[in-house]
């Protein structure tokens, strides 16, 4: 299974773990990362990851995320088709960065996009017939592993 995790999911282990939901999602993200290491699924990377991570004001978090991203295939430059698709997705109601991640995930032929962003998941559910993959919470994906 080819999996695309957005930055929100990748950064989940750095969030306040005293919240039960955050702690559960963190555990799920770590299971996904381990499954990638073991070859049970394949995580993919895009220029959207690098862009969003470069905007992170917390240098420690950004460095940790970058270290993990660097274990994946380097990101290619954004093809014009991805940029156009991102604009189309934004017009459907996705936030611009979410649309950019989603367009890249589709371009990389991912089966799932993993996020902890409830609004992103809800927008994907409303637009399920217009997107080419499933957008899921990390707990949902781990339940399927």
C-alpha cells in the first residue's frame, strides 16, 4: 500500500501528548512509520512536504521532520499538472496546502493520504467522487494494517 502522510500527521509526535486523542494518533503515526521501515507499506514524499516543513517556525520540529523525509525518495519539482490539480482542489474547498498535498498524493499514485486534520478529512469525504484516493486519520489506517 502506498501511503502519503501530510505534515500534520508527521508532526503529531511533537504535539502535547497529555490529550488522549493526540497520544493515540501519535502511537498510530509511529506504527505507520514502523510499517514503512518494515516494508509493509510505502510512504512517499513530495515537494509539498518540503514547502510546508520549511514554513515551520519550530526549528527542532522542522529538523526532525526533515530527517524522516530524507529517508524517502527525494521530492521532484512540482509538475504543472500537480499545480493545476491543486488549484482545482482548492476551488472545491480544500485549503491550499491540503490541496497541494492531495494533488501530489494523487500524482504519486498513493492509495491513502493520512492526516490528523478533521477539516481536511471532512472536505475529502464531501468530495470523495472528485478525488483519486482515500483521506484517513492515522488510527483508521492502522486499523487496516
